[in-house]
């Protein structure tokens, strides 16, 4: 589903080159629930933005659902983002001027979907996240957990092949975080492929597989000098 | 098109939206009326005078000794003989006023001596049998004055003109069936009836103001030179000899008598200068209206650019989210263009009503014509195009916001 091979991302200024990702390799199979962990500045978000075609990369290969994406133009990348990828952001990223219904409708409109189908999908996805009664509410009228559920509904409404979640519980309290995570687990059980970036080991532990990033490369968890088995077991480590 | 969500989003930016819509409305209302005024002034300035403007010039001679009308009469006759003898001059005539001068005599014209209400108003030009040839105005019916018919009178004398020549517009106004020739008319200041012996082709009156619009081509030629404190000599140069004639004529007059004043600045004027002077206020008004329109349009365009740029800056994250959710650059561009179009449509709808309202008020207060709806339609299109043009640059900037903005924390 998602395969990056020797991928690199370099930020260049006049005086310095900074590698955000270097010789980065990852292979996420269809239906997997993968947590990508790593300390701040390790390249987790860069990985996610490249995976989600929000940014281009400097070298290597990236196949998404069988498509080599490096040579795609902006329109083609937009189309893939719209049709194959569902995003769940840490800050929810709902559009404050639009109500819940209209927020979920945004990607469906860009797909050129007919109004009747849009409405059906929106209501189905709202029911899926338990917020069908809040369709006319504005984001500011919802709790953080509800907003994240709306964001998940927006991601689900387009029936994406891949769900990318960036710290989906980062802005939520424990109870709301748990309910959002349970929702993601439900979605995964129904067959969705989920890649979740988090620095929360507890959250990562709920995923099927963990991929750890340090200095822009995938490494074994044991290679992270901050992680020691005793600390991990005691739950003392936070990224 | 995403009109519904754009309208929904606009409800959250009411102040800016309403301000820009109002600015568009006011601009449309003012610019429509301004352009209408400009067009009217241009039309007025382009009206034909009916005289041979290319070869015609005017000399104003103020008499140093104004006490003796008979001497003035004799001097004028001598002056005219001198002018007509110049090789560069085709013909010359005395006249109290002439087309486009701006000042002169106008009088009520009646068809019956006891008529209370005037039939129309007309310019009264006192001249002689050389007037038509000098003006370059053709007779379309009847005959010219004879030398024996041409007399003289003082300004305070009652007019005694047994024969008059009138312009075709006046003839039509008095006798719409076309039978003015040979008929009797009454000039209010005259005590005796006047018979129409000739009808000229188009001949413009001296008055150019908007009040005189209905009478702009009404002219009565009276065969008498007016013995006033000054006189105008209309001089028609031979083709291509205007400059020479303008040099020769004042010399010839001073050779006749130095007891006169010919202003060195505007004592001798080409007809082009007369026209320039006559329509100065119209030209000034047209330029002022054009400047006001241009400034208003520029301010409105700047307002749209400013507000849209502000909105783009304010919504960078939202644009990034839309891009992340699949919007193409064209989708983002279209979003801002559509948003502007909707605001513009709201603005021009109010503006169209305002434009007509302002015109109705001006028609009731001033000598104004009714605003043609074509101007409102053209203004609507122009404002909408201006809006789309103004929003283009910030909208293009918005369309280049990267989708990665969605992942940036504010």
C-alpha cells in the first residue's frame, strides 16, 4: 500500500543542507495499522507529509497503492490526496466557517460527487463516529474530542485507501483520546490501512506494528539511545 | 461551483464582505452617472455649429468713442469694406453674437402678436447680407437679405425687421409641417411682425449651456448691424489663408481708425478657439468626472486587493487544509474568484438601484437627462470584471499555498 525506498528529503539553504529523511525505507501492507514513533525532530511529520503527498521528496522512490508518485504533477497529487488518502490532524483542522456537514463535504465536492451521494456519505460517516445529530453545529460548538471525530468522519467519507493520522490524540484529554483511539481501532478492524505518527509509546503500543524514526531514518527501537528496556517497561519514556 | 459553502463562509466575515459590497455599490452608482455625464458632455462638444469653422475667425472691436452711434455705423461700414477688400479674406460681416460665443441675445418667438406663451426661444443675430456667405451657412429655402434691407439699430431700439432669415431647426419648431417660408413670426422685443424670407441649414445658437438644450439650433438672422459699444466682425478667410487673414485684418481695421481697442489676447480668435472656450466647462466637467471615476475604481480595486490579501493571509491554514483534502490550485483560485464574484453581484445589485436613484434625483434637481440602462449594465459588467481582475493576484497567491500548511501549527 505504502512503500518508500531509499527516500530522502533535504532542506537546502545557501549555506547548509539539512536531511529531514535519509535513506528512508518503509513498507506498509494493505490493512495494516502502523504507528510511526520517534523523538521530536526525528522526521516523523516529514514522513507523514511526504506519505500524504503534501510535500515532495528529494530522492528515492515512493509507491502509493502501486503508483510511483515522484513524477506526478500537482493536479495528479491533489487527485490522489482526494481519492486515496484520508487525513486526521492533531489540530483537527476543521474549517471554522463551515458547519460539520459542510466540513465533511469539502473533499467530496472537490471529487465532483453528486449532491445526493455526498449527503448519503456524510450522514453515514457522521453516524459512524456518533455525531449524526451535530451535522449543523460549527466546530467551535463542539468539544475537542467531537471535533476530532468530525475530522475522522471527514477522512472516512471519501472511502480512502489509506488513513494518515498525525498525533490524532495529541490535543485531547485522556478520556477523549481513548475514545478516538478506539474509533481508529474499529476502523482498522473494518479493513482500513492506518499509518499513525505519534510520540506517545502507549498509543503506539495499540498499533499492529511500530516503526521508529531517528534522525530521518527507520531504526530498531533498541537503537534509540533514549530508550532502554527498563524505561520502556516502566513507561517513563516520552518522545 | 461551491457557492453554498462560500456563502456559508462569508457569513463569518460579514463586516469585510458588506464593506466591499457597499464600496462596489457606491462606485457603480457614481461611476455610472459620471460616465453618463461624460458621454453627454462629449456629445454636446461634438455638435456641429453649422459654420465654416476651418476658415472662420472673429475680431472684437471695442470703440474708443461710444458717444455717436452714427459715427459707429459709418465706421463699421468702412471697416467692412476694408476687410472684404483683403486678398486673404473671402467675406466679412458684422454681428452682435455668433454660434458658440456663450453670450448674446435670445428672445421669445411667437406666431401671433397677442400670444401670451412663447412658442419657442431663439438666438437673435444682428448682421447684414454678408452673414450667410461669411458664416458658410447655406440657404435651404428662400432668399438672402439684399443690401437695401440691411440697416442699423441701437441696442435699446425696438427691433424693426420686416424680413428675417431663420435656421431650419427654428423653422421646424415653429412650423413642423415645413411651411415656415413666407410666414410671419413675432420676436418679443420687436414691435412689428417679421416675414421669414429664408431658411438656413443647421445654424447653432450662441448659448451652449444645458438649459438651452432645446433651443441650441434656434437662430434668427436680423438684417441690421447693431450699434453697440463694440462689435464683432466675422471674417471668413480664403481656404488655406487663415493665418494671413488673421494678420491682415486687424492691420486693415487700425488703418481705418485707431479709435478702437482690439484685445491683444483674445481680440482675434479662430473659431477653433471659440469652440475651445465655449466647451471649456463641459470639458472640465468631463475630465473631473473621469478623474472621480478613475479614483473610485482604483480605490475599489485596491480595497478588493487589500481585503482579499488579508483574507488569504488569515486563511493560509484553511487553504492548506483544503489543498490537503484534494483541492487543486485551480480550485483555490476559483474559490476566491467565486467569493469575489458573489460579493460583487451583491454590490452591483445595490449599486444599480443607487445609480438609478441618484439619476432620478439629479433629473429632478438639475438639467439632466435620464440615465440610460445601458450605462448601468455596462457599469455592472465593468465592476464585476474589475473585481475579478483585482482579486486575481491575491487569489493566485492563495492557490500557491502548499498543502503542507495544513500540518503547520499556527
